[in-house]
C-alpha cells in the first residue's frame, strides 16, 4: 500500500497540475508521445482511468452525438494509451480540445457500440 502511495506522489510531482483548468489534449499528446519515464506512466494512468470510467458506466450512459462507447472490460493502460497516442497523432486538430473530449472520441472510434 505504501508503495502505491509513493508511486502516486511521484507521479503527481512529475506532472504539474493547472490550477482551475483541466488537462488539454495537447498535454495528453505530450504524455502519450513519450516512450518511457513519468510522462508515459501519466499517459497510461490517465487513459486507463478514463477507459475504466467509461466501462464502469460513468460516461457510457451518455447519449453522445457520436453514439455510445462500448469499451471491453479487459482494456488496460497499455492498450488505452496506444489508442490515445494513435488518435492524437492522426488527429492534430483535436489538440485544442480537452483531454476528456479527445479521449471520448478516440475510445468511441476504437470501441463503438454495435
């Protein structure tokens, strides 16, 4: 348990928060553009948490303009971060959006409900 607390503190220290502002897709592209270190850990943690939230029903119950998102229950941080990395690289126009908006579209494109 202490190991996770120390890891969380190290991660929080490595990624500065913006006071009163949410993360941007540009921030996320920076994190997911890294192949190692704390930025990659941030990418994996953020995208896995986002995917978990959707699969737990936090966002999947929303009737998005795109349609519903159906993320498999076995998705992990590595898979979620690869989806984010590819989407952000292939769609630089979304970098002005919030990270949650960009990830919603990325996950919907990867896992639309059928």
